[in-house]
C-alpha cells in the first residue's frame, strides 16, 4: 500500500511540473573549420532549420554580417559606430534592458545611422530555464524599452543570452514573431582587463573568416574597437561585402535573380 502511495504521489508531482522544465538544453557551439570554410555545427543545424533560425548565410556568396552584443557600455561603442559610419558598413546590435536604459543616446544613434537593433533579452537570463510566460516577458519588455527610445524601431531578431537554447525556446520566440540569430565566427573578447591588443581581434576574424559568416563581437572590448577598421579594410580587400541581417532574411525568402543579391 505504501509503495502504491509513493507511485501515485510521484505521478501527481510529475503532472503538476511544467513540461518546459524537462526540455533538453543546448549551448551554441561548433567545430571551427579552416581554409575559409564554415564551421561544423552537427545536429544543431537541423534544429535551427526547423525553427527558421540562422547562424550563417549558406549561399556561398562572399557576404559577411557584423553583429555586436551590448550588455553594458565600456566606452567603446561610439568608436565602433564611428568606424562603421566611415566605412559605410551595416551592423546589428543585440541589446539588453540595462543597456537601453543606460545609453538611450547611443541606441538612437545606432538606429539613425541605419543599424539594426536586436533583442538580447531584458535581464540576460537563460531562456531554457524560463517558462513560456517568463520568456515572453523578458523578450517583450526589452522590445518595449526600445520602442520608448524610438517608437518606429523594428525588433525582429533575438539572440539568446550565452547562446543557450532548446527547441521550446526557439519555437516560443517564433510564436512571438522573432527569429533567433546565432553566429559562425566568434572568439573570447568579453573579459575586460584581459585585452591582448587589436591584432588579436584582427587575427581571430581573418583566420576564421568564410563566405556567409555572421560575426559575433562584444562592444566592451578595446581590442575590437581598435581592430574593427583594419578588419573591415582587409575583408573588403579580400572581396567580401558587408550586408545586414535584413538582406540575409530577404535573400532566404526570394530567389537570387529576383532580388539581385
């Protein structure tokens, strides 16, 4: 009888637990390739494809997409924006709630100069540990904060904090109208006080570059700020064209001969 009671109790507890808590969790990562080839992402590709999420431009065209994650301001974003403006290069900035509230003038400048603002969540919490309502709240609060800075801001891309995801978080973001954007080129660049010089950032990008790369960089890095102009100049020299994520989405929706990309 006691054994039956325990079994029934376990069944009741299991029924009451939110199903989303049991979902598998993944940390975005890949095997770096060489010779200007995209990285191997294994089983993740099928999962991302299922939910219309992106990590690169698979066309083979020598297009590159600059993205920056901004959790807080370390004094280098203005320099980065100056370089982008001078080189006429578009970028996407994935912002947190703290950044939007703390630096509205920089956010306005990003938008004014034609850059895309992406959603990096309000509180930078692990999406896979949130319920559906919590995830919705964390994403939509950030979008609403951006709308207060610029009512015309369009926010359709989301980057999960620390690259953590599962099928449920991808699906829920889709239901809210957002597209997950990961990356195919990145390096350790977020540790303040551990700068290695602009050549480090430059070499990391040039060594890993491949057609269709979505590059992730963090604006807290002085190495990135100082290395950005040399990186852009060298990639242009190699024949790469800098495109926006909007270009990539359009490219995925329409035949190449129609849009002329």
